[in-house]
C-alpha cells in the first residue's frame, strides 16, 4: 500500500499540481466571498479539462468546460449581478432543494446508462452523479446560495474514490481538503447571511 502511494506520488504531473494549487486558492477566496476566486477557478478548470479527458473521466472533463463558463459568469455575478450591485447570500426553500435533488438523480440515471452503453467511461454512474451535482452546485455558488456548501460535502466525499481509482492522487487529496473547507465555508456564509439585514429567502 505504501509503495503504491509512493509510486502514484512520483507520477504526479506538474499540471495537476498547478491545478490543485489554483483550486485551493479558488475555494479559500470563495469562503471569503472574494471575486478573485473566479480567475483562479478559470485557470484550474482549464487544466483539469485536459487532465480528466486523458484518464477517461469524460463527464468530469466536460464538467470542467462548464466550470470555465461559470467562472466568467461568477466573476460578473459577484460584482454586478444583482441589479448592478454585488450579490447577497440567499437560502433555498425545501421545495427548491427537492426539485434540485430529483433533477440530479434523473440526469444521473440517464447519462450513466448512456455512457455505460456507448463509451469507455470509467465509473459512468458515479461520474455522472458528480458531474450533474456539480453543474447545479456551481451555479448555486455563482448565485451565492448558502446551501451550496452542503451539496459540495456530498459531492466531494463521493469524488475521492473516483480520483484515486484513476490515479489522480493529489486531486483526491484536494477533495479531502475540500471537505474541511466546505464545512468552514458553510459556517462562514451562514454567519454572514444571519448578520445581513438584507438577507432574503431566494424566490
């Protein structure tokens, strides 16, 4: 086990290291609600788009193309996305969460079945779940929906074995760090949300 880990670490790509460093910078800045998180996200996801394609995580690779687009949108939305003003943190109602989770489940079943039948994708259903979940959750981050951090907790936890299996050990370690930062992010945003006189429930 130790030898396998050492071999995996020795095989780490410099590009993967760069993507991980930028991803951590993105998340730390996002916790602080700093718009500079989005340029970091753009650079990191551009690298991951290529890396994940080369290890046959096709849905994850496609997801990172979406991440790049959302990085541009997030930059705009956090600065001037609410009638010309920076966004405030909002919270979803239970019905909105039910619709979101049901949609993720349905899309996971459809794309997982298609990938199983028509591609060489590794872990097609798990890959699909993390992809569709992240599509929604990234949009939640861009719109500053408080509960995005709770969604990330689930997605990050199930992503770790996916990346370990594909030999992306450093990325798997990154997602373990994400678990801790997601808790910190939720607590920080919740404190800001509760303290804001302008906080309103999203419609």
